[in-house]
C-alpha cells in the first residue's frame, strides 16, 4: 500500500533559524496536504498542493510539491516560538483517503 | 457547534471492557473519518463514512473494532474486549464532501487508556 515517509522525526532550532521538513511517497500522489498539530491539540489543515512543481507561501511558510508529485517540503523562515508543534504531510492518491506521514516535531528554543 | 465534537475527552478502562467513543461532525459535512494516533506516531486511518454509502472499513485493525454513523451525522466507534495496545488518542475528522482535496477538520480526540 501507499506509504508516506517524513523526515526528520524531530527538529530543535534556535528561534530565528529556518526549519524544513520533507515528505516522500512510495507512489505518485494526486494531492498533498499539510497539517499542524500544536502540543495537546488536534491537527489543523494548513494547505493543499495539487500541481507538479507547485509552490505556495503563507507568510513565513513555503510549501513545495515535487515535479514527480512524489515528494513535498515545508520550509519555515525565521522560526518563532508560535511555530512549535508537529507538522504532518498527508498524501492523496485520487480518492478520499489520505495517508499521513508520522510527522516532524518542531521545538523552538527562545 | 462550530467544530467537530468528540466525547469523552478522556477514557480510562480496564482491559477486557468495551468502550464507545462518540463523534459529532461539523453540521452539513457528509464525510467522516476515524483515525488512531499512538504516542509520537502519525495518524492511522481506521474507517470512513460518506453520506449513505457503505463505509470503508479497511483500516480497522481487528474485528473488535466497529463503527456506525446514524442519520448521516453522529458516529460511534466501539472497541470490544479492549487490550492494552488499544491505548491511543482516537481522532475524528469531517469534511464537507469526500471529494479529493477537501480539508479535514479534526476534533480534539478521545484519549483512551487501557489499564
């Protein structure tokens, strides 16, 4: 079945440093979504990418979808303490079902 | 309510007991999903409901797990004869339709602890 791998599992950064998490799928995806889960909270939808090579920005967050639609990345510029949480990618393969990665847990040291 | 509501928020029970977890999706959302999240892990798909269609039960880990959705709204996930490995956070999500690309809106989950 479809597998979605995410690296790194954990990342500790100093406030102001950049952060990137990578997502790789074993199969070609039709779409990829990103979610953020704050400590003690539930996953919250951030964005969806559907086109090959697509890049979307949300303030300090930049999301990319690979040309082959098998990988994606989330980059945060100049992290802040409010960025703390676990970031999940979730890949879709043409149906309603999403396969979630295990997430990258981001800690920001003030 | 404005969001997905789950109850109870916490459930502690003894091994071998049955438990029922409830999910009330966002009003008007036709698609409903159940996931399981073990400590430090990702989200494991359990079951999907879409309108009046037969549910996709492909993610249920054993026949001790079952779920129903009455009237296309509230859903109940039942775990019979609970085992310690069932301990996890059970998350429910809904989306406006089951179509590809619809964002999923999650509830706060039920934290299940099996003693």
